[in-house]
């Protein structure tokens, strides 16, 4: 992997010297950023989910940007944290660091700050030059897929975060494992292809590092290469706090939209039916991403379908068509079942028909899923008529 890392450094060093298209399109509002970020920085900014995690940054936060490049995300973060906040950018490319460091004082002045609250350090994601438990939020824009040792990178992110801290990472992942002929292609590593993990593997490594309440903020298809769907995904997860006051809460009732679901600790829930939970589970379900899907109480509180808190999105009683769509459960739950006999397993693509696609695009379900289409062209499948119990797709 040393050769691959060297190839990535060389590619991004060249990009710092002469701007070029790398990775995939980003969504920066350049006109807004030009108000305080110099053109030299904007011209060498690359990513796959911009602005990566900016909506999660709060005034006064300590922010770490991994793979900060020329500094665009670090500079935007500096604007959002205010003068009382702190931003650290880490990059392994000398040319990128030179540009970022040269422009940091200018950005601080443009923001009207009396001091420069931005610094850039040379380092790698697998060995971050940052103090343990010193960061409120880690951001990274299309960098983890360039890292050979992703397990160590996620452990490092966990190490530097404070208890209750969070990460928001945009990255390129794949719906299937990347084969060896791509994995060992150093040219494609720099294009965010060869280093892309299958989404299930990616999520498992995040969980193994200790993160919880991992959920999707944004999903965007990118391209299909040799039958593999590559897509950009932005995820947020939390480093759990060790001490949590449960306020006497002992029961949880799943509101939906799933009829049955299993959380990240392995606890199973049936929609509308309360179950007793332990302190660790309560701490998990009390995290903001989970909280909206549960009723927590001191006593059991069942929910009937007539209760306004009960979430159910039923499929329409109509024919469906197979069009090459696959649903991938990516948020919060290890498993989830809908009301049309599908059971989804986190990170595992499941082929769905047009009727199910409509259900999963509803506001209640959409945050949980990434949807990819594997059809090589316009699918011309015939309509399938479902029986009275459903289950045709």
C-alpha cells in the first residue's frame, strides 16, 4: 500500500500546482465562498459531498478537517464556529498545506477576526497529529476512501473526539466489493474508485470503532464502472457519552416507519409494542437521530395505528415493475422490515420493484436508504400483479 499512498500524494501535489478535475463533482456555493476565501484556494478544491458536514458545525466548536487540501472546508468551518471556535486541518500533501497556510491569516482577516483561529498540520488519517478528546466535530470530504487502513482511520477519529462528539464524513462507497484489478490500480485510487469500500463494510468499520447513531445525511449516485455502482454518501455518527442520566426512563416503543427493527446494540422492536430497556440502550435511543422514532417512558406505552405518533407507510394495492432498483439500509438500524414483506439488512442491497421504491422515497423512509440502479439501460419489465397478501416484490 506504500506505492498507492505515494501515487495519491503525487496526484494531489500535481493538482495543487495545476488545478484539475479530481474525484467527482461537488456542490460548493463558490459565489458565497469568494466573499472570504481567496481564488487560489477555490481553484484547487476537490471533494464528493461539499459542503461536507457544514450544517452540523456550531458556534464555538473545535473542528478537525481530515484531508483539508487547500483549506476550503476548514475556512468555511472557521466562519461557522466564529472567533471563539477553533479549526485544525490535517493533510499529507506539502503543496496543499503551503497554499492553506499562506491563506489562513487572510481568511481570518476577511472574517473580521482579531486572531487566526485556523491552523494546518501535516499528517495522515491513520495517525492524526491531534490531541485525544480535544475535538467536537470531525469533517472529511472524500478522503477516507483514499486511506489504505480505514479501520485505523476511524479509530483515530474516535480517539480525538470528545465524549458526545460527532463526525460528518462525505465519501465514495460502492454497492458491491471492489475487485482486485481495481483495488491494485494506483491511478484509480486517486480518482476515489479503488479505495471505495462496499457500503456494508464501510458501515461495519465505523461501528467497530465505537460510533453509534450512524445515519445518512445525503446520498448521490456517481457512476457505474464494470457493473459496480459507486455513489457519494454523507454520514454522521457519535462518540457515546459514558455517563447518562436516564431520568427514570425504562421503556421504549418503536413508532415506525418499520414494522420491526433492530438497533445498533442488537435490540429488536416491534412497532407500537413497548419493551423494557437497559441503561446502555436508553442512552442510545435518547440520541437525537433515534429519538424521533421512539416513545420513551417510565411505564410501558403501547401505540395503536390510530395514534398520531404511529408511523406506517403502506404500499399501494397496484401492479409493480422491476426496473433494476436496489435499496440499501444505511441509517441507525441493523435490520428493518416494511409493510410489504421486505426485510432490509444494513449495508446489503435488496432488489425492489417500482411499488416498493415509492414507499422508500416517502419522507418517513427516505433518510434510512440509499437507492442504486443496476440496469444497464432502460428496463422493460412487465407489470407484476401482487396477491392479496403482497410479497410479489
